[in-house]
C-alpha cells in the first residue's frame, strides 16, 4: 500500500481512482505523517451475502407469532 500526503492525494485524485479501479491498487493517505484514511477498491457483494452489521442482530421471539389482545392495545 502506497502512502500519500493529503495534498498529493487531492492533486492526483482522478489518477489514483483510475489505478484503484483498473489495477486494484490501495493507498494510505496521511496528514503530518499520521494515517487518516485508506483508498481501497470497493468490494462488490452479492445480494445473497450476509450484511456485516445486520447479520449480528438476534431476534429472540417468533416474528410470525400472532399478537395477544394486550399487544394489539385492545380494551375489553
């Protein structure tokens, strides 16, 4: 991964994006010598892939179970 300073990345953004797109190159953008961002190829996912955040959600009830009268808010 090639390191660039912010000014250099700003100046060469179009050519950097072309390298990322065509060659799969990755760049580390630094400010005052400290890393602040990575410019990496976008990872294409299939609709069938699990979403990294949503796959961590756990449902501890049956979502198709019928609601009780109390849950519907009905009054006798």
